[in-house]
């Protein structure tokens, strides 16, 4: 808890997004008249270090939290991860296609940090918790719901509070549908296309929580896009060096001196329209201006082609009655300029002629943006906590597929 709570707060609500690289919490406190009088945002690293050997474990225990008795292996998290990076295997709660035992350990460790934060408020709290969609699949669901969550809740004294757990994509749909959006957008037939840091999740929001029939996950996402961009830059400039952080900032239009530039895709019908982006990069120890537009375009096209193929795969296998017509790109990488137009054109060519595709910039109230890509899951989870608190018949079991 990082800010002072007013004395008149009687209970809290929280929306939690357990992301593959960062975990975000939105917390609000209400008074006796149910008026919101407190707001807070907390960011927790989702990186978890699995300590490699006994010597490293002894070193780590001096400064970091190690919990061998809980997880069966010593772990560290948060700010201590960079300190011991040479002595640990860094893992994350989930990455589609590469789920391991360590992924489950990482999820439990991050959830422990989440509940430690929630219990610090020392009053009743209703929390919506969005977990990576991979954990709601059949082979992991029983472990997460039946073992990990009860252990975490009991360890942190949360047994008297109500905690709603669902896939991230479900809460994204909650947030978008609860917003005041234009009448011309059909949110009754919605498909979320969420490009996160480690995983891309597709979810047809048909009133049923994400499952094997209405959703699809794959591992080409934000981190992979950045690595692919770096790879292509270095192919074009063999003597160059470019670190991951700088490459990511260039893609997102956040690099100093290049903040108006965003990664873009030129679309199916304009394969030769390559953006120009001239930036200084390290060439054999000397910074020289180089055009990295071609490398950026290639990387974004790789991302888009995998995304487009996966959307078609989901649409063709889906047997539900509610056929999606509105597709919304969410996640930070999902806001790349031109992805929405390219996907809409591609779906029309594939005979899904009613399809309309948007990114989150479409959703505004006046000139104000309704959503931040990094907060959408937490916003939806908070909305679900509101609904659950006010509705005694809220179907808790409904949020995880059976």
C-alpha cells in the first residue's frame, strides 16, 4: 500500500491484472454511503527468479524473499531479480506454448505478492483477479482454482473476502461493455484480440468464459515483436548494437526524439510502402544515423500474419450461435498503427464481410480516452468486483469454464 487511506473508508474493491511481465492493481475505497473516497494504482513485477543451486539460494536469502518451504524451490521476485540474474532462471506466470512447472510456481509467487498488497489495506476487500488465459485451460484450471488460490488466500488471511478469478480476456470484455461507447459499435458480438507482452489471446465474448472452443492463445506477442525487430535491424547493420529497451521504445513511439513515430503496417495492398525511421544506433562503437523502417515493417508484418491466421482459425472452429462482427485490438502491441485496418481488410477478403475492427483509440468520451492498454484488464476486473458486491446472485463459478 503506497498511499494514505482516509479514515472513513469502510471497505475496498480491487481490479488485478496478473500480466506476463507486470502485474497491475487498481484499488478503490468506499465510505459508509458507498461513495468512492480513495483510489490507488500499484504495479508489481511479474518476473520471478527460480534459484539455480544451494549456493545461490544462500546468497539470495540475505536480501531477497526465498520461499522454498512453500514452492518446493527457492524463489525471488520484484526488485531483487536483476540483482541475482546470474544465479537464477527468470520465468513468468505464462507464455502460450511454453507452460512449465515453473510457470505455475511463478503464478503462485506473483499471487502471493498481490494478496500481500491486498491484505495491507486491513479492511474487507472485493477483488477481481485476471490471470493469463492459459491458466484457465483444462489441464491447469483445477490446479489454479483447487490448489494455488486456496493456498495463497489462506497464507495471506483473505478467507473472509470475496475474490473473483477469471481469464484476462473475460475482464477486458467486462471493461469494454461497461463503457459508454458509440451506438454504431456492436458489442453484443465482440471478439477481443489481445496482444500482451508474452502471449496473444483471442476470445469471442459470447457470454461464456474463455475456453477451448471460444478462445485461442499463441506465443507471438510484444516481447517477440521487439526481439524480431532487433534481429532485422542487426541483419541490415551487422556491426550494430541495439538493446531490447531501446527497440521496444522505438516500436511504441516512446524513444526520446522519436515520440511521434509508431510502428505501422502498410496493409495487404501496399507491400512496398515501407516507413522511414532514421535513428542513431551503435555501429562499432560510434552512433550513426540509420533507417530502421524496413526492419520495423518486417517485424510488424510477422506479428500481423500470425495474428491474422489465428483469427481465421478461431472463426472457422467456433460453433457458437453468437458470431462475432466487432473485433477489438487490446494490449500495448495491439495499438500499432494500421493493425486494425489490415485485419479488417483481411477478414473482408476471407468473406467475413460484416467484420469491423478497432483498436482502443476508438473508445473516447469527448476528447478523453476511455481506456489505457496497460490497465484494461484491471479496469474490467474492478467492474466485475462492483457487480459482484452489489448482486447477491452473482455467479462466481461462471467466470471459469467448467
